[in-house]
């Protein structure tokens, strides 16, 4: 470490340089697409529901897993946005709304046992590629 006092202070903060720039670009593309449709930071003006964004993220993940890279509506509009960029945008909006106090948390009131079930059904057998 160098002797600059700023280095010591900076080392105590989250290192944003570990976030891949390619991921940031996909996130920004998705956020710009949404900002054009709904306005930038619209979730800070009007509260948003957790499940709306989680469901959208899950749909984009499913589309990506099923072999589609870009969201069809964005390709048709000639502004292609990668499904994983949409997933990151959904998650970013939920986190930002949570921090801004505009998140309507409509998850089930009683937490489930998903983490426990994942451990219960852990397997060492791999699917064929």
C-alpha cells in the first residue's frame, strides 16, 4: 500500500472496481430503456412492489435460460437489451427502493424455508451436459 492517506481511507470502502464494466454497461442499457419508458428513478417518486420486480427478473432469467439473449420487445424497437441486463435492473430497483423507503414489501409475511430445502435436496450427481 502507498503512503497516501486517501489510500487507507479508500481501502475501508466498497471497491466498485471489482464490478465488471461489461455488466455495468448491460445494467445501464436496461436502466436507460426503462427511464425512457417510465422516467428515471420513477420508483423513488411512487412506491413499487417487491413481487412485481422479482417476477420480472424471474421471467428474464427464464428467457435467458431458455436460450434467448435479448428481450424481444427491445430488439423490435432496435434498442436491444440483454435479459441479464434486465435482471440486474430489476434487482437494482428493488434495492434502491428499499434504501429510499419506497419499496412495498409484499413478500409472504411468514418466511419460507428455501435455504433449508436447498440443503436438504443437495446432490452430488450432475446432469449430463
